[in-house]
């Protein structure tokens, strides 16, 4: 356990009254939510609680019907996904989106922001971006090394295992140099041997000074590494606190139990 | 029609004669040296206010020598074979024009033929000063256009439902759907008119055409699409295959049935009946009734029957449906059969109209069908019906203001405008934005 | 049967102006479809506006031809903007339908009597490319080898078009092997992933659409230069499908794919035409009884349709492609 939850509250992400409806059904209705800098915040809740929808809305992959949110002091409500990423809020996906037809290295290089060779007027002139590309290359190799993927750099991402793709996606997100990393179920479908390695990487992100929010529905995983836990049910935040506070919260217990009951029926 | 009964009209109707040439435009002759006979020809349609003008003599000449002539047929169509590329003089014999009709420019002095294919030449005919044929008022013209728009829209709707269902259940944008439309009409025409054939009445012939097209749909699904899906071909690969299939089938039709439009033995040239301001033959009302009834039956079946529910389930969530015990492949097969039958019915109905049955009739309709399907929201069968009506009415009524050679363009412009405003279509549900 | 005649007809077409024009159109499609995964089914429309833009700039505004060519290219870029703005945020199917619809609208509109004074309607416009042929440096005569010869006019327009194909291909090669190309190829794989990394996907898709459209516009300009004439019937939607066939034949997302594909495509098409013509004349294998000589042109379409189907089903990667990097297969 880390003690950084004792740090002075300094929210990097503040959500106010965000609502998302689908065909009249309220999928998300969050009155207030703050994510503090340099912490790991877990977003938990039973299936259908609206965690991924909230994620999609906040990261610009879905639109909100109402509400606003601030990232790093800037009102970013309704910004398109790419601008949010450039601002420093980068996400991963529940179903990994490793770009299967690109090599592992190309996946990484793609992540780097502000490459001048990505501008169509500069791109044909290799000498204009060669040096920059070399630097990006080095950064990518260092990260791949960290994540144990450097041996696979020339392979197509399609050839990686499920867990390796999760690692690649996380490493690729870091190429953007985000302040806030939003991980959507990073442990889902990962073989148990790799889970520890993934958790270790998540903790390292925080220790390097980044902020992490991750969606998870397995309580045990959450307890071990999170500084704060936010629990959602039926689109609302029903509990928000330290792991210990949340696990004892009656509403949380009910939400999970309720689901278990529903499943039993 | 606009301005003091002056009826601006037609021409080499772009969508007909141009497509007659079927894209051979770029078979550039400078590089071919084969000794085959030239297939160059000049042709067009003579109409006034959408009424064909038959019996007009058109001549083509080079220098002083006449190279060919033709007389416009019942549909107003004429075509003259010419020896090959070069500049010709194409002229209308004004003395053969019906009284009250005159040609704005009866002579095209330098008409250039530049390949071995069917080209179109336009003559603008206008009706005399006083009144359009039948002495209709402007409101009457509008109403009649509206009604013929509904008829056309219902036919488009029939074809569009099948396309939409196929898209919904299989994810395939089927570019060969027009060829199903043509197939139904051609089979019905064969059974109805072929001299060595049974010469069945049109009603029976239409049913046989529908059955045959349903079988064609089933054959394609079993022999082509299902194996491709099993081999995990992507939707894009199948879309390209459907383009190849469309070319393949369409030009086989042309080889077998040749270029000219044909008509059924019955109901070919009925006389219009006056019903208030409306002037349509009884046939047109029957067509509308059949289309409407069919659409209602299909709509009800989709809502009320187990099969309909299964089809809608597969449309929504193919994988989930499979997991919940629905026979997805069986449902897909049925959708191909019923989509084929609906297309065939649409084809027969279309073939009963003034354009007749022709090898490329379905292809000419394809983009209009696409417009209907997209307007209604891709994969939504009810939307496709509504989209068909909108496109049909708009393209007909639009000719009240615009020259009728732009009719087809009107439908497509509407499509693009609607996409701008409501990408999910008229009835579609808004998807998440990217 | 005149087998050498058939072969040389095929080779002449494979190296000829049509192959070059289609290679150019297919290079454009390769940028859009092969690399960026955009379904442009309206390439014929880009050729049309390129051609008409140039022809009208000369015939109506009296511009000097080189300026008129720039007008044509600008017109095809403008068309790309008009089509891209509403559709590039939507699913790919929409772009496919809207582009083919737009190509047809354009063809109908330039054919219309309403604009006859500008476009010439069905009769078209002629004689606008005199400047181009006046500057032909090649002396009068026939050039070539064996039975495959071209006169100075054909040779000039064909050479210029092949040079343009080479230039366009070099540009595309430089682009796709740059970070720009990496982003575009990634978009083909998964837009959302690229978006999540801070790339403006919409803008890249637009750039690919415009670049491919501009190359298509140049193809249209060379098409009407070759004809010295422009007419709506030149721009049937079949052009788009031919170009797709050529691209798939050669291999999508390969620099040389569209070029080899266009050469092979025209070799096959004209070779087959010539073969059928010969077979009818000599009643080879009884073909004379089966095939009506006026229908030989029709058989080419049957053949093209069959080739497209068989290729996509059995060899979606074409001559050059690798199975792994092809978007026609598994997704």
C-alpha cells in the first residue's frame, strides 16, 4: 500500500453532473467526481453500472447529454478524443486495440505526439524528420524494454498474446506522455501469471508521477493497489473513498450482492 | 410545367442511353485493331412532358451522304447504327413531328462519335404555345407527378427492403441487388412472352419470376456468400465481390437479352383514366396497390411472426443471436430468398411501366435503392420503405421545377443532404459519434 | 487464328494510354482504399471534375492550358472536400454510397440541357488541349517495336501519362513510408486506437481522400487530353470499378500494385477482346456460331466481373500483396 492518498487533495480531473442517456435509459448520471493527482483511482461496480460509458464520455469517445468536466484546470467537456489525448489524458480499451497489421515498433512510434513527419507537407522530405524519428525510436525501445516486449519489436502486433497486447497498449499510451492514464479493464482476459506484472506496471505509472484511473470489477485486484476507489451502480456513484471505506460500505455490498442474486435467479 | 405551357423536354435521357452504352466509353478505339464490326451508334429518346413522341424520323449523315436513319418507337426511342468514329450530322425530320410539337434545334450539325459504342444525342422538343398534352393545369401536373412519384417510390421501397434486410443480417452492401431486380423481370418477361414458351399471363409470370429470383438469392447465399463468411471474409471483401458479381450477371443478361427494352404482353400501353385531376391508367393504381399490400405484409411479418423476430434479432446482434439459439445461417438464407423475391416483384412492376424490361434496369435503379436504404437508416427495413417513398416522390415531383433529365440526380442530392443533417437516416437511431 | 496479333493487341493495350490512365486512377484509389481504408466508389467523379474543370477553364474562360490543368486539379480537391466533410465521420459504408452517388450526380448534371452552354451537354466540349499537342517534341512517325507501334501523338500523351504515374507513385511511396503513412495505415486498422493517441483521424482521412482524389483528377485530365474531347459518357461508374479491379489485381497497399495491376488488367481485357474477335472471324472452336460479333465488347465486362470475384475470393492480396496486410480478408 502506498500512502500517497494522504497527499493534499489536488484534483486533476473534476466531473460535474455528467449525464448520458441511451434511448431514454439513463446510463450514466454522475453528480460529482474528482480524481486526485499522483494517485491510482479504481472505478468499480457491477456489470452495467456505467463505468465504461463514463470512461467513453470523459475521453471523448461518446458524447454527454449534460454536464461538464475539467482536466488539469481546463474545461474539456465535449472535446474530441484526439484533443483530450494531446492534452494529456490517454486511455486504453477493454478489448485491446493493438493495431494488428502494424509491427510492435510501429505501434509504439505511432504513440509519440507532435511528430513533424506526421504532417503531410513535411512527410515526403525524410531529412526534415529523420532526427526526430531516431529520438522517438529510442524512447520506444526503452519503453518496450521496460514492458518486456523488445524482443518482439519487428513482429506484427497480430502475433502477440492477449496479455502482451495489453502491455503493448499500455506502453503505447505512455508514448503520448500522458498526465492521466485511463485504463479500461486492464486485467480482463489476461492470464493470471501476467496480472502481477500488469499491476506492477500500473503502480510504476503512479510512482513516476502520473495519475491512473482504471476500470475493474474484480474487488480483490482493486484493494491491493488503489489509493482511492469509486464505486458505481446503475449509472451513479454510490461510494467514493479509500479501499477500506468502500469495501465496508453497505450500498456497495448491496450493489454487488444484488447482482449476484440476479445472476443466481 | 413552368412558364406559359412551354414544355421543355427531352433528349438523350442520360440515365437510359448513357447506361445503354454501359461504360464502353473508354474502349478507346485508337488502340484496338480487331477486325470486328463497329458497334457505334447514336440514339436518344423523344418525349414531351414525359410523354413519348413516336413516329419521328431521325437521320444521320456524313458529308452529303446519309449513313442511316431511324424512326422513334412507341417509347420515343430511336437509334441509328453508324460506321464508326467521326463527325456526323444528326437531324430530325420536322415534318414527322406531331402537330403542336416543335424541335428547338432540329439539327445537330457536328455530332461527334468517338468510339465503338452507343452514344446519346439530345433533341429538345417543346409543345406548342397553348397547352400541354391533355390540357392540364399546373396543379394537375403537380398532382400527377406526385402520384407517379408514389408509384415509383413504392417500387423502390420493395427493392430497398430486401437490400436493407440483407445488409442488416449479413453486413453486406450488396451491389448486385439491382441484378436481382432485373433477373425477376427478365424471367417474368420470358415466361410471359417467349414464342416457344408457355406464354403465361403476367400474374403467373410474375410469380414464377419471384420464385426464380428467390432461388437465385438462395443459390448465391449457399454457393458464394456463406462460404465466404465461413472463410472469415470481411464485409469489404464481400462488397467488392458483389461488384464483380453485378458486372458479371448484368452483361450476361445483355448477351442473352440484347440491348433493347421489352414489354410484357399485357398492360403494355394502357390508356389513362381520368380520376378528378389525375390521369393514370388503371394499371398504375394496381401496381401501387400490390406494392403497398406487399410492404404491409412484410412489415407485419417482421413485427408479428417468430421468423420476423428472428430476422430483427440477427440484424441487431448477429453473434448474440447465434449464442441464444437462433439459426443465424438459416435466417440469412431466408432473408436472401425473400429479398430476392421482393426485388423480383419490384422488377416486374418497374418493367410494366414505360421503360419496359431491360438488361440494365436494375442497375439503373440501384443507386436510387441505395439512397432509399441510407435515407431510412442502413439495415432498417421500415426506414427503407419510408426512404423509398421519399426518394420516389422527390425525384418525380422535382421534375416540376427542374428538367426531367435531372430526375435521378435529385434523388441522390436528397440522399447527401439528409446524410448531412441526420446521418442515422430518417428512422435510424443515432449511433455514438467518433 | 492470329495469335501474335492477339498477343500484341494485349501488350499494346497494357503499355498504352488506357493502362496509364487507369494506373493513375488506381494509384489514387490505393492511397484512399489501400492505405487509409476509405471506400471511394466515386473515383469516376474525381476524373470527371478534373477533366471538366480543365476543359471548361479553357473553353469558357479562355485560360492558358497549364493554368486550366491546375483548375481541374483544384476542382477534384474541392469535390473531395465536399464529399469528405459530411461522410468521413460516419461508418465507411456511407462514404462508399455517397461517393458513387456523387459521381453519378455529376455525370447527369454535366449532361443536362440546363448547363449545355458551359459543358456542352451530351455533345461535350472539344479542342481544348491543342496547346498540349502543339508542344509535342516527338517528330512525326510511328514508334515502337514489331507490330506494337504508336504514332507521335499517342506516344506523347502516353509517355506523359506514364511519367505522371511514376511521379505520383514516388510521392505516395515517400508519404506512406513516413510517420504520416504510419498514422494513415493505423487508421485503416482501427480508428479509435489512433484517436486515443491524440491523432486527428478526421483530418488524416480527409488528407488521404483529397490526395487520392487529386491524383484521380489528373487521370481524368489525361483521359480527356487523349480524347481531345470531353463528354459525360466518358465518366461512367465502370471507370471506378475497373480501377478497383486493377488495384486488387496488382495488390492493395503496395506502391507498384496499381501500376502492375493496370497493365495486367488492360492486357487481359484487350487481349480477350482481340481473342474473341479472332475466334469469331475464324470460327475458332465453333465460337462463331455462339458469339454475335457485335457483342464482343459485352463479353469484356463479363470477364472483368469474373476476374474481380475470383481475385477477391482466392487471392485478395493480388500479385504483390502480403496476405497479412490486406483489408479484404479477415477483419
